[in-house]
C-alpha cells in the first residue's frame, strides 16, 4: 500500500455556513435574512424545513470546536451572518451578534485551529434586499461597511478571510433561476448581481489592505470541470459558453480585469452596467483562491438548450456511481480543474474550500454510520488533489464539506453531507466512519491509495 504524503504545512479541516448550522434565527438581536424570509415562504423548501434551529451551533459552539480538536483539525472554515452583525444590514451594530464570532475565533485559537471566515455565504440581510438587494449599486458600499466592522473586530486573529462564497449561486440560482433565496427569475438582475458582488469583493479587499492586517484575504468560487461531448465546432463552442458562464465569469475579472469577451457579447441586453473604475477595483491582488469542487460536466450544443443553447450531464468515473442527490462523482476533474487554474489564471495559494458528498446514511442503534461511500469519495478526491500538487499546483489546504449534517438550502434536512451525524431531535453529534478515517488522514498527513 502506497501512502501519498502532503506538504508539511498542509491545512486539513472542514467547512460550514452560518445559516446552515447556527439556528438562533432571531436570538440576541439578529435581523432577518433573505434565507429566513425564503424558508418561511410556503413551498420553497423541501418539507417546509427552515434554518430556525438547524444544528443549534449558536448555543453549542464550544462543544463543536472541541469535536474539531478531537478529530485533529488544523483549520475550520465558517461564515459570518451579516444580519447577526447589522440587523438592518447597515447602521446599528449588534454587539451580541459580533460577540458570538469573537468567542468562536478565540475558542478556535485556544484549540490550535486556524479560523477561516467567509463574510457572505448567501444570507443577505432582508432589509438590504428590500432596498433592492445585490442589483442595487449601493449594496457593495453597504457590504464594505459590514466588512470593515468585522475586520476591526476580528482582524489579525482570523488566518484567512473570504469576501464571498460562491457568488455564481447567489447571482444565478438566487436572482436568475429562482431556485434559491431571494427567489427571483430575471437574467438581467442576475448579471448585475454578479457584477456588484465582484465590485463589493474589490471594495472589501481595498478596506482590508488599508487596515494593514497581517493575515490573508481572498474569495471562494464554485468551479466545475467541463468536457466537450465531441470535437465538433458546435460542441466546442457550447463547452466554451458553459465554462465561461460557470467559471470564467468570476475568474477573468478577478485575475485579468475583464469579462470573458465571447460570453459578454452573447449576453446582449443582459450585460451588466460596468462603471469606469470597476474592473481595476475587482482585479486588485488577492492572497488566495478558494475552490469549491463537486462535479464535472460533459457539454454539447442543443438548439433547445435555453439562452446558452447548451445541454450537459454530470459524469462519474468508473466505480464511483452517483451521490444520494444524483450528482456525478469524478475525482480527476478536481486535478484537471486545479491544473487549469494554475495554467490559465494564477498559481497563487489555493485551497479546496468545499468538497464532499451526500450518501444514504443508515445509523445503527447507537447512531453510528458506516459511511464507506463517503470515505471512498474523499479518498478519490484527496488523491486527485495530491496529483495536482505533484503537477505544480500551489494547493495549501483542504476543507471537507461538511463538518455536520445540516440544513442543505432548498433541499432541507434530507441530504446529509456531514462527516459527523446530527441527531436533529437531541442535537447529539455522532462522528461517522468518515470522520474517524479523516482523523487518520490528518494525523499522518497522507492518504493511502
């Protein structure tokens, strides 16, 4: 058996998001978010589930950090709820909400775990949405105000800050296709949202640099690997449109200061309004790129394929099958994606900030889950990450999605992505087989083939 060892300073951890685990949706002066509003609207979420209680992490945080320490985590990625800090989205600061994250960071540091904080993981304050949401040009300034408050409080104690998590999902699932909060279906608003998210990213980075903090700032993007179904011109161009829409729409402005021209021309009237200095602001240097990878797509031209005239399918590698939510499993897509990022954009430090799977967990009488399917999924992807490092990718860490079974957005509580089982009645945490296996990987800093 061969063990693939990772660099000595490699960071292993797991990721969560505020709305998915915290609960306490109106505790201690927290304001309403768009996800509070969305989940309380009938027929939006499977089974009518909400994040009102979720994993009750807001009240059980010390227990959860102790669990991370017991598994040997080197780092933990979490998000901060904007509406917990600024209940109206701007103006008045809620000291109790800010105090929660202050305690979380201190508790992590006491446990020897590097905090990695995301400022925006989808849960925009409802008051900001009522004022126009992300399509409103003022929202990037309000986000910058929020970022400054967080930086001033947490500053150099947080090892890494990310401005946004998966702005593609916010823009297109939230404003373009109505599959996520705030539940709008307007392609023009979606592209304006995408642009304003990038502008707000740039403003937050600017504020971070002005503050002279000694830690790092970056952004987290959900990126897929795209493969054309054939070598025909139609399929090659369809794959290009898919890649530019899913990946390059955010990568190109950040690293090259321009939108992908082919797709920009394709958009026609849906193109966002871009002001004179926007692209310079967006493309200022960052310290790291977070990569959320879940799937690889085979893409082909389809004249009935909607606005982009494409069709696609998620593919699986031999022996991997599909996840419990029907996603394909293609570990080598992670290697290919990371190498492509190095070759086409930048080889600045990268982190796999999310990667994980839902399987059909079946607990025994003690609540323990023998989730060998998740172990095999993670092993395959860890080995792909190792291959990317061998190919020269500057990969510095890996965050499994997720630490806990939690609220999975419009899918409610049915999919379970955690390496730790959450009993939603008792709120008991039960590490699964995958958690024990992951602890062994961390301990030896390597993966057995």
